[in-house]
């Protein structure tokens, strides 16, 4: 007897159990059963029995004692080793360094508190891989203390690797809200998270491509410009750089800070002018719309900025966006103000006082920040307003115009604009740190040192993610073909054809699904490491079997050079 597949032209093949014998020179067959509806595994088992093979149930061969997600751990630890971060953290193997690496990896897999970390890394192979299964949260806090005490050394090694004399350095500052009242660093300040809580300020230095090199933590009431002096000292003294070009936004590198930079020497800078300074240039007729008749940018000069270069830029798309947004805010403000006008008019018996009306109007003005464009008339029992058309037209004249200010004399105007726009790479770090990937916030740690170490740890985790994103670009929604060095300096960046195709088809050129970084990491985690043992011998040594990688996992490991 044997199993035979009989092909059908327009449908699936028929699977038959047949008996075959020979009569003289003729071979005859007899169908014993139709197996077409049988599952494939059952048919395959029957076929093997008929061939005389001995079948053994997998349950009787070996048992799987444990199955843990492993693929994402393999990818992260492999990347840490490939980029040399483990050697940067500690040149010699030691447990405290393994604990730091484990916390960095866990930050990418399951960002959580230190207590939760000691629970969660047992749900993957991470604790086993780094031999930290027995660590508790107190040991992690000790490891944070060790990390902070070695921060200067680690940052120096990162700077030696990514920065050199004459290079471009990007710098920006952000803040994260703090839960509780225990840490002296937590103060009320410029709350970018809009939570109304105490905050902690931190600034990040990166290379020209946005790869993080160093981070400094400040009290929440620290102004952004006052942090620049510390960064210059770090670049000059700790990193030993004699000449670099520091790129910071207009709220960071102010005129006051520029004077301090000049006193230090060896530090160039690229920043932008505030709107008030741009308005002065327009009023002095240093900036006129005719400048942009031929090109979107033009170099100008002003006696108010001796020895400096000013590059004026005009983006019509940005101008339209700002004009539309202003009109929407003006209309929204007028709608609220009209409600107050009607409320005041209705209160005849007990008129609202001037203070009560002012409080209501102030809430509206502060909400939409359009107070500068309205003329208000507030008296006891009376409120009226009109638009300040002169103020609106004055602001409209600046729509779409921005001016880059720099000390550099040899860099082309187009490159100066591109370098300033590269600050978006630092903003991407902040989005990742505070978004869904690393969750630097909310900050619960109690001591100043632990908060500083926590933020430094998150920066190191992003350092790993930055390298992984670059390697995994073909598999994620990332435009690997965009050229930041040659794209138009002023116009909005346009995605490459490959990026458009990725976004439209949701497939790579190889037909694999395109992921975000987080979903790709989760998919890698479905590759498990199984601890097995021979079923017939309880004392037999355990052995490990890895799940066969899917096509996406296989390509990801290849891209990561693992």
C-alpha cells in the first residue's frame, strides 16, 4: 500500500490510499480510501508508516521546560558589542558593567522602574545572557551610582569616537516632569510637557548626524541659554577640542552667550535671530522681499552684527502655514471674547467688576496667545475689543522669513542653513526619550545622583537605538536614501521614491512587511530560546533550541551583522 497524489487541473490534488500489484507485465492499482480531507500531518504520518519508518511522539522524545523571547535581546546585545559600547562602559568584564548593559537593553525592551526591571528581564533571555538573574533593585541603584561616577570617562570615549577638531556639534535642551517632591533638581520652570508639575532640565550634545555623545542635567528652573557655558567648557576642557562649530537654536545661543563664546576662543557657532531682531532688519530695509526673487535665501549684512554672516531665508509654504494658523487663532480668540462681551452685557443687576472681567479676558488671551493683536477696553460693567490690524500686518510681514546667524566665514550659505536644520536630529532624540520607546518620564527617582544617572542611562539606550535604526533602515519606515548634505536648504524635505513606495505599499523591495522600530523589535522578540530535556531521562543535561527565524528576523539579523 502507498499514498498517491493525483493532480487535478483546476483544483487541489486528490490524495488516495492505494494498493498496487503486478499481473504479468501489467501493474494494477486499487483505491482503498480517499485521504484528501485528512490534515497534512496525518497523511505524512501514514506515509512514513507505510514506508516502514518507526514513529515516535515528540512528547516522548524531549520536553520543552522553558520558552523565553530571545530575538530582540540577541539584536540589542549584539549591537552593543558591534559598536563597542560594552568596551566603552568598561574595558574589563565586571558585574556592575553587566548590570548597566542589562538596564540599557531593558530600557529598549520594557522601559520601567528599577524594581520592575528586575522582574521583567526574567520574561526574556536578557537576565540569563548577562548572568544578572539574582540582581535586585538595590544592586541596580548601586550600578546607577557607579555609572554616574564614570559618566565623564564614558562621555570622553564617545567624544573621541564621534567628534574631532573642526567638526560640527549640535546642542539642544529639553525638560521632563517629575513625580514627587524629594529631588532638589525638580523645580518649577519652562514646562514643555504642559503638566503643571516640577521639571528637570537636561541638554544633549550630538555629532552632526544626531548621534548622542553627552548629556548634562540641570535644575528645573535653569534657563536654556545659561547651559551653553557648561557645554563649551565640556567641549574644550574635558573633550580636548580646540576648534568646533556649535549649533543651537535662537533661544539657546543668544547675543549674551555669543559674547561669552567669543571670550573663550576656538568655538564657532550657528544659530538664528529672534523675530524682534528680524523685524528690526526689515525696518532698516536690510531684508526686502526682492531678495528672494531669484533664490529662497540670500546673504545680508548689518552694522548691528559686525564680523558675522547673516543668511536670510524665505519659505512660502511656511508663510502660508503661519498665516493660516494665525487667522484660526484670531477667530478662536474672538469667539471666546464675544462670549465675555455677551456675559458682561447681560449682568445688569450685579455688573461684573473690572477685575472680574480682566480675569476672564486674561484666561482667553493666555490660552491662544493672541493678546498682542487685540486692543482691549475693560471697565466696570463694560468690555469691548477690536483687532490691532497694524500689529497683525507687522507680524504678517515676517511670515516665512527666518535668519541664520553665524561666525563661520568659510562655510557656504546653503550649508549653514542645512547645519542649522540638523537640530531636528536632536529634537528626534527628545521625542524618542519622552515618547513610546524609552520613556525617560515620569521621573520617580528620589536623589539627585540617581536622576542624573537615569537620564544618562536613557541617553546610552538611545545611542544603541540610533545605531540600530541606521542598520535596520531597509526594514523600517525610515528614508535611507535621503541626502541631508545636498537637499535644498530652505524648501521642505521631500521623501525619496523608495520611502514613498514603502509608505504606500507597506512592503520592502524584497516583499517583506515594513515595521516601525518598536514593532520590529517586538517581532524579533517572537524568536524564542527553548530549554529542552530528553523525556526518558530526567537527569539528562538540558539543551537549547532556537526558533527558526522568519524572513524578517533573518534579514534584520543580517542587517545588524549578527
